[in-house]
C-alpha cells in the first residue's frame, strides 16, 4: 500500500495538474440537483459546463435543451433538440421532448390538440425532412391549429412553402366532439366563430402568414383541387367512411415520391386491440397492391410514400 501511495505522490509532484482531477466539479450532478430544485438558470450554466467536457453526450445535451424549455426558451429548446436528432435520429428522448415543446407552444397559443409527444415530434421532423425547397403541404382537418402550427414551424426556413389547411370549422362545432364541441358552442354564443378561434390561435403562434386556410368540407374542396402535394395529412373526419373518402379522393394528389400521412391509425398487427377506422383505410388503400410503399407507424401516425 505504501509503495502505491508513494508512487501516486511522486506522480503528482512531477505532474501537479493531475490534482485537478480530484477537485473537478461534477457539473452534471450539480445541474440535476439545481434542476430538481427549480433553479433552472443555474442548472443551465452547469449543463453548459458539463457539455464542454462531453460534447457528444446526448443525455447532457437533451437535459440542457429541456432546461431551456423550463426557462421559457421554447424555440431554443426546439432548435437544440433538432440538433440532437440530426446527430442521432434514433435518440428517442429528444423526439419525445421535441413533441413536449411543440405541444407547450400550441397550448400557449390556444391551439389544443390530440397528439402524443412522439406524434407531435414525428410530425415536425417529417415535415422538416422534406427536401423540396418549396414544398406543398395539404392538411385535412385543422381544428384549433396544433398541427397547422407544427407544420408551419417546421417550414420556417422555407418561406416559399405552401401550407393549405382545410377544415369546415362549423360554428356549432358539429365537426368535433365532447368538450371541444361544448367550447365551440360557448364561444359562438359570445359571437366568436370556430374559424376566428383558429385564426387567432395561429396569429398567437406567429405562423398565420405562412398558412392558407380553406374553410369547407374536404369532400367538397377536393372537387376543384388540382395541385400536387409533397405531403397530404389526413386528420379530418375520423369515421371509417370519412377517412375512406378523404384517402380515396386525395391520395392521387400526392406527387410521386411524396407522402401521405394519417392520424389515429391503430392496427391489430401493431399491437392494438383492433384496427381503427383509419387503420382499416390504411390497409385498404395503402397496402401491398397500392402505389404506396409499406408505411411506418409512430404511435398512431402512419406515413406512406408514393412510389408511382
């Protein structure tokens, strides 16, 4: 034991800088403690120091981004999380927290929605990954505008994008359900229409100028439609008949190489108790015999690429 101790003392004598290892602060642990105590500003500083020592540590970078979100810097948090996913697209904590940030942005703007955290994050990254510098996006079903906002924010660096948002926005809320319908009716009694709620939410989110809202039923709007799209998002009427009509009528407007995205697709083969209405439609129109490649499923978001 004495020889080992002597050897270490001799080493420290000739290389005194090594003593710094004994006193080097554990910035990560310090950051986590401060974070748990709600001292996000100081936690942020400690995370920053820790990342300087371990710049490739994705856990640290993710916690750093989340800390930004807790401080109210949602856009910075979003940007940091996207950088992580650029480095490792399979790093699920970043995708989950990206969804959390986007949903928080939506709630701040008044745009409530029905996405899981992974769905919100996946929608953003799917739109962001479109290579066309001037993409055309068609959203069928916008409601309060959460998905509209996510799409617009994903395309903030492509000012010549076209984002069409198609929804009936009936004044009596008959196109929606439950508490949403009750809220629309209550607002209508105050002279505020469903469409006005949507536009105000998008103005609050700072994305209204990027959008082209079209008020009408998807089944009617498609009759006069002629423009090809890089992506069509089907999220309007969720009944089997409604989804079937939308996919049947709109799918051919997806350009070759473009994508069709569907929400609330539940498939028994993927572990659900049974196929949902949108799930049945996906199997019917986007199956092996269609001109769409086999799709991918993230929670209930189903994405299929058109091949021919």
